[in-house]
C-alpha cells in the first residue's frame, strides 16, 4: 500500500496500523537510542529512493525501482543478512523449510514482539514474531502462498478502491510467479517468485481432505485458481527444497546492479523533513548516527508494527501522544483503529449465509503451541 500524507512525500509499502500498545515500545525504543553515538557523521549520501526495511515488500520495491539504471536505490535493513555469518552460504535456519520453528523461537532474525495485556483475552500477552533479516517475515513465515478470495478484491473496488478488483490484480499475481505446475489462466510461469504445490504423502493429509469432503466441503484443485472455495493442497514458496523468500526472489538478483546499495544491521531512527516534505532519514549503524537523503521518495516498508512506530518517532501520528513523549509534531495523523486484523488446508464459509469463503484452515500433522516455544507432551495435529 502507498501512503500519501497530503503533500508529505513519504510512502508505506505495507498496511499501516495504529495501536496504543506501540507507545510502550516507542518510549523504550527512544531511550535505547540514547545509548548510541549522538555525533552524526558527515556521510550525506544522496539517492533517488530510500527504502526502509528489506522485508516482503521492500525487496520487491528495490528490485523494481532499480530496473531503471537512472535510479539509485538505498535499502536499509535493521537485521542481518540471511547468510551464515562470515561466508556466502545461506543460513540453514532460514532456508531449510523444516527449520521453521528455530527462528520463531529465536530473536536473532526476529523482532519477537509481545503485545500489551489484552483486556478481553483475560489479560493475556500475545507473541508476535516479525522478521528482522533480509526478506523480513518472508524469511520466517510458514511459506504458505495463498491469495485473498476474488470477491474480497471486488469488494475493495466496489467501496472505492478503483483498480483493485480481482480482474486488475490477477495479471500482477501471475507476473510475480513461476509455478512448478506451469502457467495457466491463474498461475504465472516466468516470475521471480517460485511457488510449488505442497503435496506430501503423509497419510494424515489425505485423511483430513477426505474428512472434509465427507462433511460436505468441496475439494479444490487450486485454492488460488478458478474454484477457491474448498479443501485441498496448498501452494508453498519453496523452490528446489529451499525457502524462496523475497530476498531470494527479488533482492539478491538486484544487488548485482550498480545502482543498488543495501545496508544491513542498520536501524532507521527518524525520517527527515524540510517543511512537510520528507528529504531523507537518520539511521544508526555500528553505533554511529548517520544520514542519507532521497531526491525522489522515502519509502517505509518496515512492517505493520515498525512503519507506524517510525512515523511516530518522526513526528507523524496522534499529536497528543507525540507531545507526551516529547516528539515534535510534523503532522497530526491519529490513524484508524487500534487493533490488527501447511500443506493442506481449506478456504470455506464461516456460516451458511455468507456470500463467499471468509475463513481459512491450515492443516499439518504436528502440534505447535505458542509458535513452537512450548514443547508438546502428546502427538497431535
């Protein structure tokens, strides 16, 4: 999503949410920054575009924008490379699909966020793993490739989001994808994102599908195809036995271009403004504060938590909350809402009167408690 704040030239490449729970993290984050050097360096590099966050969206943007060699692109990522330290070999914890749980339980590549106690959940604290590495959460997630239902996109269009209906989105879904089963009306065959059919011979998968069919749910050959409703085999972002993140699909090929610069282990702390126009960023690398400037756009792609947090650190948000934290207000933007929204699975209707499927089930022959951080005591699925 592109976020345009009146004439403020700042863009967000993902969903922006606002939460009161961010304020605790915002305050501690601000205090932590004082531990770094407060002497800015003289490094005032200028680029066409500055992309904050090399995650699921940032990697794609870096690739697409740098196709024009007249553009210079700087990508700033808070986390490390997705490689084994000190060499060019891929990190097995990220790229081996079976190692999924390692990164969900480890904070090396993971922001490992926790929510504030939730009143209507018996004051429980929820764990929110988020990627902090090249590829972002596409380097941590369960590698399931599934699109929204066609009618969801059509509803967006009907509510005023012109050009976001399914017919307009489908060509871009196909353009991004190379499916192992080959191209058809719904699958792509020449895109950077490799997708495979996650079919295994585990008997429980077949049993799950058969049980769903006996319960009256239809079987679908392709949840991303013509018939999205039903149960069947899910598509996965796995290629030749390895996780295929957006870092693998988009960023790594783009890094060979002379107009792309990527800085990892680099934390952006503030967007810089001249009046109401974003002109650059302030960031911390190796304990030193530095600046970089953009002649065209500053793009926020830090994720649903980090992007709004950075906006607030930069003076864009609810003015009263920013004032309490001693942050000068650039623009009063309170935001809307204070909440967020494996092999086989289902896309079904939650109730008989629902017009189209609105709920997903993912099935795997394993028991996962609290993202794998709690060891199961019995076999389950």
